[in-house]
């Protein structure tokens, strides 16, 4: 995160106050979704409560010490499009996050793409401020393990193939229980690309 290492006592105090206030937000919205249990091949309805993005933005506005923006940007190193979080303090100093990837498809409807962006903004805001924006249902949901994790983008795979070949590729696949690199998750690919970037910067 950019800017975190240069926080003044004033900004740190204001930031603590903001984060503490965000922790108190209620999970006032509810969403229902269908889950397919692969063992029984039966569909069931699940639901969870979450903190709406508007409530987060309103609480930041009420604080009066910060402005919060979430521009869509492109990360050249990871070759991903995503959401950035930028928190600007009244002093002029700011904090900026890495990109939180957005997963879209060429044939995706504009309404679905908008919903994906809104979800990512809420998820990114929660991660940025260290707050749980939705209930953790995976721990007591017998079907949660059946859900499919998002796979890496084509551009991420292309970039990883430049660095993982031969023995290094075999070790990577074995360590992550993968048959081929194309099966790697979006999260894992982002982690590996970040490590590659950090290693290049140290040279």
C-alpha cells in the first residue's frame, strides 16, 4: 500500500477513528443465492447479510477528515483490470491500495458487469479498511467447498508462463495440486505475480 509508511500522528489518529466507526456498521442488506451440492446434485438456497457500499461511503463522508475514491485501473505487472482504493486525508496526504481484480467476460451483460464492479468495490473497501462487510458462511456451510474459485485471467497466465517453465513449473503445479497452469486461481496468480514484481525491483 502506498503512503502507509509516512503517516503522521494526526493522520494516524484520524484514521483510527474512521476505521473504528466503520467497524460498527450493521450488515443491513440480505442476499440469497443458489448452491449446487455436487454430492446429491440438489440445489439449495443460501443467504447472508452484508454491509452495503453506500453505508461505508456515507460513514466516511460523515467523518469529515477523509475523501474516498475507487477508480478502475490497470495494473501492468499483473496484467489485470481492477478497483483501486484511494483515501485522501484533509492534510493532502493519501493512502493507495494495489488493484483488486475484476472478473468480466466478453459476452457479459452490462447489468452483470455493473453488479460485478459494485461487488468488487464493496469487497475492496472492506479489505482496505480491514472490516468484514459480509457474514462468513463458509465455515458452517456444507456446500461451500463445492463452489468454484475464480480462475486467473488469460493475461495473468501468459505472464506466469514467462517465469514458470520446466522444473519450476512442475514444482508450482505440484505445490498447488494443479494439472495445468490454466487451472490456477485468480488470487494465487496475483500473489505470484506480485512476488515476481518484488524480486525484479530488488535486482
